[in-house]
C-alpha cells in the first residue's frame, strides 16, 4: 500500500514538473495553402487577422519549402522528419499498412509524458484505426467531405452535422481542455482549403465529383467582387513558359485529353478563375477563425504563454502561374514554397522574420527541441530553434526537394519525377526521366520566367549544383 501511494505521489510530481517546464505544442497544417495565401503573406485581399497576430508576435519564415509538394508524402515527412525516399510514402496512393509503420515523432513525445492528439486529415491510407503515437485520434477517409462528414474518432465512425473546419476546431478545443493539466501535442490537420474531391486508392482522380471550393455558409460571398492581383508568370490561356520543354510536352498531352474528355475540361479550371480564388479565400476565413478559437481557448485555460503554435501547409497551389491550375505538385515556387509561422513564447525576443532556407522535415526536430527531447537518429531534418532565437541566420546552405510521379491523377504529369536544389540565390531543377534541366536566379527572377540552363556563362555553376544535388539525393535515401 505504501509503495502504491509513493508511486502515485511520484507520478503527480512528474506531471507537475512536466507542466511547469515542458511547453505544449500545436501544429496546424492547412491543406493546399499557398505561401502567400494569408494577408500577412501577401494576398491582395484576403484578411486573416488571427494568423497575422501569431506572425506579429512570433517568427515568419520567408524561405520555407516543402520537402515534397504533395499531400501524403509531405505529411509523412512532417511527422517523421524524413525524406519520401527514406520513409517510403512517395505518392497519394492509399498506404494503410505502411502508415502504421512510420517512425512518427509523436511516439517520442509520448515517452516523455506528452498527451498526443491527431485531429483532421491523415491521407496516408484510409483505415479508421488510430496510428501509433497518438493518444487521441479523429480523422476521416481520404479527402473527407466539407459538410456533414463521417469522422473516425478513436476508430469509431461518427455521423456529424456541420462544416468540416468548424467540427475539427471544436474537437481541437475539447482536446486542449481535457489535457490542460499535462503537456500535450496537438496536430490539427485541416481539410480546408482543399476542394471537394475524391481520390481513388490507386491515386487516380474520381472525375464524377466536381472539384469545388466550398466556404462555410457564413462566409459565402464575402469576397464576391474582389480581383486577385496576378503574378507576372500568370498565363490566362494556360500555356507553358518558354524554355520549359518538359512542361510544353506535358501541356500538349493535356490539351489532347481535354479535347477528348469534357469531364477533364470541366475539372481543370484552366487559368484558375477569380471565383475559385475568391472561394478559396472565403474557405480560409474559417481556418483563420479556427486559429483564433484555439488561441482563445489557450488564453482562457492560462496556457497561451506556455504553448508553441506552428502554422504551415502540406503543399501550395497554382493560380494559373506557368499555365498550371490543379497540378499543385509541380516544381515552381507557388507549389513548393510553404507558409510557416512559429509562435514560441518560451523563447525571449523571437526573431520576427527568417530568410534562411528551411524544409518541412525540420518541424519534427524543432518540436522535439522545444520539448527538450533528444532528436532520434532517424530524423533527417534540422531544428529551427537557432533561427527563431537569432543564434543563427541559417541552418543549411541549400534545400533539397524530391518528387516521385508514380501515381497518375493527371495523365500528363506521369513520368515527371524531379529533384531540386535551392541555394540562397539559385534554383536548379533536374527532370529525372529526360535530359532536361532548368536553372533560375531567384533573386533577379523570382517568378522563374527565364531558364538559364543554356547560358554559357553558367556552366561552372550548373556543374557544381548538379554535383551537390546528387550528393543530397544519396543523403535523402540514407546512404
């Protein structure tokens, strides 16, 4: 009996110790959100006051990149700190079994007393069963539904009524309240701002479901008369840029398919209409409200000053730049660049903005360092804490990005595997299934309109970048 009482006392003491010294962490991932799709990021009319507020008191990363600009593999990269070629989730095909075997960093948090919760989109297999590493689990099949979705709560199917963002927000708030007495990690994976869609288990697209952006009813029409300020690389007639032969070939195939199948033409939204951008913006309003509700809850529970909040996305989206629309997996800035905001009240005098290169694989190492937990040897990412605290201006000299085109949601993007190396100034792109490469000077050509790969004055630079890219590919695999 005395031994039991002693164990109870020790357990309560450890819980008190964790609550005093160990910060809570909330990671918010917004589906398909562009790096500039919030008012503080440069959107020409969208207002996101709650996200902006976090950026003002936290750190905004100006050169954050997705390790891979695609939903399933990048979510796996975020949660493992590994490149796709290492963790094995290389596309959006359903991978139920593989997703149960991932080396997820929340497992490490659990070992050190954290309560862990997953709320929202999983998209690495459609099994309703909770994945290892999470004490609380609520998700849905595939892309889910915007209104009245069926949710999986700890493996049990729930029929719900309401708008998906609001439902996930309520579940997140409940998790915070239930776990306020101990350190917690909450992964909020919003379905928004992804369109209503269905992707088959083999990765192909179900064309019978219109790809519509559906705001909450209270926000519908908020931006009905707004006009988005288009990029210099915008192509209203959906034509490829000059000196991009791989893209030109893909677009020739795309045009053939659009002419043959009217369903494709209806789905593609070539040039990306003002209505699509407006409705995406209106969907973002509920996401911003969600951030506000989470912050309000933390303040009410007296947890705000002890909680790390990270806002990011899984991949970007094209608004007609370079002729693209739905093909958000392509290797240009609108797709591969990530919004990233970190509010870290445990760090005094946070740096307001960071220009150093970062990757989505860095989030796991960052969260573990905040939690004072050693980074496991399987994590390939680097902690962002030295950047946030101002101890370093950069943590890497270059960023490496990889993409595998195994699945075929868009037939014209098959065979378009690529690897990218980005430095402070240049971006080198190697298409793996052809002899073609591309080179851009991002400082002088931020919209990637001039391919310098055939510039005779750049031969030495290209050779150097290609050599670095090959070395990074081997490191990504784990060799």
